[in-house]
C-alpha cells in the first residue's frame, strides 16, 4: 500500500471556495421564561420580538400580549418574564420539536383536542391570488439572497395585507406575523394567513390556535395537515398561483 506522509511544519492546503454570493443569516435563539429554557430556535436575526411573542402564544404559554411583563433580546437569548398568575402555563409547557422545519415546536395536546373553526367571510380564488401576488414586493430579504420564507397576515374584510414577516424557517415566519397581530390586538377571526412554505401539521395548528380560519400557500400540504384540516374545518388553499390549486373547505 502506498502512503504519503505530511512533512512536519507544513500547513494544510487551503481549499478553494467559489460561487459564494450573499447568503441568508442563521442564528440560534434560546427562549427562556422565568429563567427556564423552553426552546432553542434556528431563526433569522431580525424580527425576534414578534417571533418570541408568536411562539409563546402558539405554545399556549400566554393567552395574550398582556401576559408578558418584559421581553428582552440579549445576544442569543430571549429573556421573558410573565405577569403574576401567567407563569403556570410555562411550568406545564412540554413542547415537542417537529423537525420538518425550524421553530416547529408543538404541544402534544393540540393534536388531540383540535378546535372547530368557522369562516365568517367569503372570498374568491381570484382574490386569494391577488393577495398572494403582493408577496414578492414584500419579501425584501428573499430578493437579496433567496433561501428564506415569507408569511403575510391579510384583513379579509378589506382584502389587504396587514403585515408580512420573513425568516429562514417557514414556521418562524408564521409565529412572527401572529406575534405581530397579538401585540396589536388584531381580530384573527377576520384574517387569513398567506405563506410561501409547505403546510405541515404545526403550520395548520398555529392558525387554529390563533383562530385564523384561512391558510393560503404557494405550495402543497402534508398528509398530517390534511387530517387536521378535515377535522377542524380550516379553509386551505394550496398551490394558489398554479392552474390547478388545492381547495379544502372552500
């Protein structure tokens, strides 16, 4: 057998890197409530306050924004203190990490006790398409480097976009727009959520927990999400920009 020994003192040859362009930034954020670390999210470094508020709400740790006494972002940690009486939710929190996407924590009980949801407004497929077509103009970070998801919250009475948020994790982008709405006391019953990401179980559950009756995606849904949609009455539009969209409870 022929071997090749490296001479002492020689530096390893530097590997070439070519083709690198502007890349999406990824950071880790540990959410700590009353000193207890509850989750470590892989996320984008912006919009983290909305992300944490949405995550706390979707995990059923808080009932509303007024349950949070303080929220500080310190480096790679989100330090949360709750108002008296609200901490009991954090003490029983035991989320399951769903590996389908960054930030996909789900409380197990949410699968077993799905709420029924009814849509109080009407809309057409053309109106859903018109809302989704506004997304490219709002996905500023995607326009810079790609590799990032965007979710939007739409007011369906006036058919307009209320907020849009981007993140490397599609589930995170959903938490961000829900967190934004929570802090502004938005009536989620009158909204729809639009997203670039695939609809998996935790995405559908987040909409149900917030009371958002319509979920619209540029792509498809998973079998577990289909089960949740059928059991809950959630309206789902998949492949909304394609010639043959998916329409469920429409």
